[in-house]
């Protein structure tokens, strides 16, 4: 997914109560849905490439650059990421820049709700999918790991997993079927949990 800039939709001048959501592209669909559902027209969205889940070292420099570029145009900037593999560097950068971010280790956590996810801390053998990763599993997991070319590597990557947990943001039967097929492909037990938008909805409401 390319860098998407959906800022300044024309509904109000920049500034004047407007908030920039600087988000992972993997969350774009859910953020747009929440904006429409709640009429949050004061929230503008700019997304960094979702594939940077595989390259977390790129996230912090990009966040710093965009905040520096956009700061004067907005009353507030919310970084719609959890830690996402940055090893605490994203939180440190946000603190340094004076902007907020969503707490949690990754989007699986805040979709389920950080408190509920923490209660499953013993699920070290669980592999998680969201709606986005269910749609984009081949592009974001299977092919980058080379499993389309070398399926014999499956056990090396996923041999310690036992369960695939699909955290569903929506009640979409086609996505549930797709997640179940992914579990079968990986040789894992399938579990579906309806999470809805979890802490993401609360974070945007507070914005």
C-alpha cells in the first residue's frame, strides 16, 4: 500500500480544531469507517505504507518528518500506531515531538483491547490475524517469507504455533472463511474472536 494522504477534505480550514491522524496503512479501512460512522469530519488521515510492518525501522524517521511538516497546520496530531516492532523508539519519538500515540505492543493488542489482550499473555503459541491481514496475508506474510517458493520452510517459521486467532473487526463471512483457510494452510487450529474496533475507536473518539 502506498503512502496515502487524505488530509484536508475541504470540510473545514486546516487548524481550527482539525486533527491529523498519522496512521499505519493497515488501519486505513477501519479509520475511514469510524470517521464516516461517527461524522468525525475534523479528523484528517495520512497513512504510511502498511508493508512497513515488515520494516519497522522506517516508521520513526517518517513520523518525525511528517510531524515536522504538518505540525503548524493542525491543532493536534495523533500517531495511530502501537509500538509495531520499533522497540520503544516510536513512543520515545512521540514524547520528544509532543504528540500522542495509541498504547500497546501492536494493532492486534489495541483491536482486542489492551487490557483484554494482556489477559491472553500466555498465548505464545497463537498467530494473530486482523481483517486487513486476512485480506493481505499472501502479500504481507506468505510471499515476503518466501513460502510461495519454498513451502518446506513453513515449519521453520510457524512450527511453534498451535492456533490462528482471527480478531475480526467486522462480521464478514467471506473474511472468516478466508481466515479459516489460512489456518488450514498453516496447519493451525482456527479461532475467531470478534473484537470490533477495540481501543482504536476510543482513541479516535478522544481525538
